[in-house]
C-alpha cells in the first residue's frame, strides 16, 4: 500500500529519535534545548532552520551525538546525501550498534550513489533524464519529460531540473480551473506548493498548520460531524498539521478542497480528520471542516450539489452539501457507509493496511444519480443511489466483486463509460456503468445492508481492459475523452492509453514511485507526482508535454490530409 | 401635399402638356410612368443589395467573392436599370434628389462602401417617389424575381459561411494548439536559461546549460516550428487573406 510505505518517511521524523532504548539527548541544558528546537523545526520541515539549531547545539556541546544524528535527517530532507552519510557515520563511529543509523545509513548511501555516481539501483528509478521521450517513437501520442521539481538533488545539472524543498512526499497535483496555476500537495510536508502553469516559477505556498490563531476557520468549533469524536486526551483538536492528500475544485474554480490524511496528533488515523477549503483568489485557507478518519479522495458532483470525501479509515464516504456561494454555507450532509462502518475500537495497528475495505476512489455519474466507490482491499466497486434534486436519502445499492482485484482510481466519461485502475493487477478497465447498476439490481430488495454484494465476471458486462503495469494508481481522462493517463507505481512510468482501442499509446519512465497525476485543461501537459517509497525515490514532480501528432495537422481544403 | 410630392408637380405639369400634344404626349407620359415605376422598383430593392454588400463587407467568410451567381445577376440588372433611368430621358423626368442618387450609384465604381452609400440613397427614394399610375413592366417584375433568387442564394452563401467559420475555427484551434506548445516551450527554455545566468555554475551545469541549445527541448521547439510553418502554408492555401487576418491565438 503506497501510503504504508511512504509513511516510513513520516515515522523517521516522529519516532526516529526515540527508536533507541531511550530518547537521544544532550548533556548540557543549552544544547538539549537547541536539540529540541531543531527537532520541532524539522518536524515542520524547516530543515535549514533546524540545521542552524543543531549547529548551535554542537557549538554548545560538541560531543552531543543526538544533534549530529538529527542533523543527518535534516540533510536528508535537503537532498544533501554526503552530509547525511558523514553525520551518521560519525554517529556510528561513536556507537557502532546504533539501530537507527544501521537501518537508514544504507539507504542514504544508495541515494548518494544515485545522485553522485549515477548508478541507479534496480529497485527504483530516480533522476530520470530530462528530455526523455515516450515509446513507441512513432505513436500518435508523444510525451516529453520537460521539467522537474524535486527535493533529492540540491545541485542538479539541468537548468530544467529545480531543487525545491517544498516538494516533500508529493501526493497529488491539480490545475486551477483556468489552467494558470498548479497546486502540488506535499503530504509529509504539510503544505501545498503553487506553481505557474509551466512549472517554471513558484507562486506561493499554503501551509496546513493550525494553531489557536486559525481557530476561526473551524466553524463547528471542536465538534466532529457524523457521530465522530476526538479522544479525550486531545485537548486542542483543532491545533495540528494536516497532511494534504488530494485536491478538487468547485464553484468554477473559486474554491479548492483539500482533505488531510490525518491530523498530526492522530498517529493512528483513528480520529476525525479534516478538509481545508482554499479561496483560489488569495490561495488562503478560508474554512476547515472536520471529516471522517483518514480522508483520502475528494470528488465534486456534476450538479455542484455535493463534495464527496472518502474515508480510508472506516469504510465511509462523507457527503458535504456545497450549495451556496460562500464556504460558511457548506454543511455536512449524509455519511455513506460502504457495507459496514469500522467501530473506533477496531481502528488499531497499521491503519494504512488495517483500513477495512480501504475505500478510496469516487466517481459521480453524469447525472449525479449514482456514486461509485472503489474498495481497494478485496476488490469491490460499491454504488450508492442519490437524489441530486430532491430530499431522498442516499441508498446503498451494494458492491460488485470480480471485475478487478484492487480498484483504486476511477472516472466516468460523458458516454457513460467507467474507467478504473487496479493497483493489484496493473489493469485499467472500461465498463458501462449502467450495466453495473443493472447487475446490482439482481440483488433481492430484502437483502440485509451488509450482505448487499454480488460477484460477477468481467465477461458478464461489456468490459474491456488493458494491462499497463503493476501498481496502476491515478487515472485521468483527456478532455476529448480519447486518452487515459495512468501512473504506474511499480514500474515507475506514466502510461497513455488509447481509449477507443484500450491499447497503450505511449509510456515513459518517471521518477519513482509515481502516484498522482493531472492534465492541464488544454491537455498539453501532464504533471506527475512521484511520492517515493520506503525512503527511496520520490520527492519529485515531473512535467510532461503531451503531443497528439495526428491532431496537430491542419486538414487540406478537400479533406485530404497531406503528409508532413 | 408633402414636400417630396411637390417635387413631382413639374412632372405632372409636363405630363399634362404631353397629353395635350396627342400621341407623342401619350408616349412621353408612358415613358415617364415607366421611369417612375422603374425608379420606385429600384428604390424598393436597393436595400436588399445594400444588405448583401454590407454583409459581404463585414464578414470575411462571405467576402466580395461570394457576390456571384444570382446575387451578381441581380446587382448587374439593378445597375443596368439604374444607368437606364439616369439616361437623358430619365435625367429630365426625375427630380434632383433622385437624379443625384442614381448618378452616385452609377459613378460609385467598385468600392463597396461607395456603392453601399449610393444604394442607401436610392433606397431612401422609396417613400418619396409616387408614380401617377402603376404600369407593370416585364423588366420590373424581372428585377423582383432576381432579387428574390439572389436572397435565396445569399441565404445559402451565409449558411456556407457559417460552415466555413466552423472549419476555420477547427483549423485555428489546431494551429494555435501547436503555437501554444511552441510558446510554452520557449518560455520554459527562457526560464531555464535564466537559471544559467548569474549563478556560480559547475562545469557540468554549464555544459547542461549549453546543451539546452541542442537538447531534446530545442529539438522539440524546432519540430514545432516546422509544424507551424507547414500548418501556415495549409491555411494560406485554404483561406483568403481577409479570413486569415482573423487568425488569432490567445
């Protein structure tokens, strides 16, 4: 599971200092204070300021290994691998059995070799050469790796390769409605970086950090919706750093909706998470709404009635009524339960994998009368019947199994075709959604809520599929509906699929491990976020140019296309 | 009696004299009626012609080349009739305002603005000219028929122009898409070259900056430029200059 693996990076900062039998510390009070200040700053990914504290700490107490060790992490986040390796080798010299250093030093050395020696380990692909082109070369779809923003190489050679410390575990990317701005969610960075449409200039930064000063954004105060509640031990539930996962816009691009994976104090993802609403005129957060645990995906309904948020953490989807022009008019509506809600007491262990059905992908049908939800674990597609124009309560129609084993992302086009990626099988499937709803109609009406499921075969419906590679993640349809783009996590590729034939039209390597992608409104660019995995690869956003060569020739007067 | 009608007083007077003069006078009356009827006829149809010219002038997809077939025939008939009216006899029988209008039309040349202006004046005679008795003439009904046919043809021309607009818009989108890609790449290179200046570059970075001039992005730019030229040639073959003037990429 991608987040599981990525979260290792998170745990570095949360627990690495405590991984030894007792917390790392300095002897002198002044040094200890500087160590703690540095760790707080590093926790907020202010690596350079953290390093200043560690240097001051070492000036106060040169033998304090805790400060040397922590400086290694700050160098890591700055992509300064030589310094990371030097710091940790120094710690290892003082304590040859330091478990943390023994665990992470090899990866730091591997990254160093990647950047310096250009020896790319077979386990991941990073530092893909800019200017790379997709294959096959003679395909009507041509992709060119144009530019990159990354935080793993501070001194890149190409001027199109830009080091950017705000690219920290980038999870998703989103173009503004007018195509002039691009928002990149740095999940572990707790921030959203804003770039111009070509990625040449950084326009701003949204920090998802909430203190007492931001209390006015929480209109419901400390109350959680849909029966959720915070643990009693949490005294200030609205003071946290949010980990931005996905992005959706509404109101013709006026607002962005950014769900957080979890609140920073909720290490287990068992409490209500939150969703920020950003006014794109100012790129400032204007409201924060509490949502269910581990909120992941967010999708706007076509009639602009709802914003749906999937809760990875407990088999639910929250519907927010977004009618009204101002964010203060938005309100929590129904909580949709996919088969069975996970009780709070069962939210234990690794919540990335202990997530019930791991609900994620969302897609409204063109008329908003149905909402499809993917269940990554167990491989189901759940469907709710909605009443977009009336007051009728949503109805859980049930879950279809048997189409793909691990559906993740999905989209529905204006022809009534549903496209779904499968992480487990590496497939992209196309299927008419009405046929799926008709299949669910075969479930007897008096079937119990939790038993409303049906196992079918792909051949039972008019489906077509194509194998793009293991770990098929995000999926985006081009505006003309002719091409699907998919990020393939395990092979570290961006793949373009010809929708009519369901055949691969182009594939191109990207920095590992890609997760999110987005197309510019004019379709000429594809941005890919490479989040990384197990502290390898990632921390990169690639900008790809897309050319549709058959569509770029002005036809002759009599309709006979001349050859170039 | 209106001022305009007063202008016909002298004609009526002349007609009275002609009637008194017997058969010759009857011929003159008949002739004057015919001139009057023709002038009214032209005045009534001048607006249709003016609209054709104005629309052709305003819309590059119609253009002067679309003033052909029945439209052209109707215009030719109209102008021939106008010249006839302005002949010696007509010139004598018509009031000053009408004479001036037809003279302006006959001397307007090919300038659509001048012709339109003259047609407007001819059309303005419509309410002023009152003939003593309607004398149907084959020529007059023929003009009405030609204008009707011309109008029908003009509707077709406009429908074709609308289709041409759609086709041109499709061509424009294709052309501009390539142009946008090209401009975008140029901006990317510009920004990247900005990073190559004013910084302390390593030898490898300096080499990478130099390589920008011949690298994949530069090659892509060259390819897009070639594609743009090719498309521009196609557009020039397909569309007249006035239409191409509207080729704007935002």
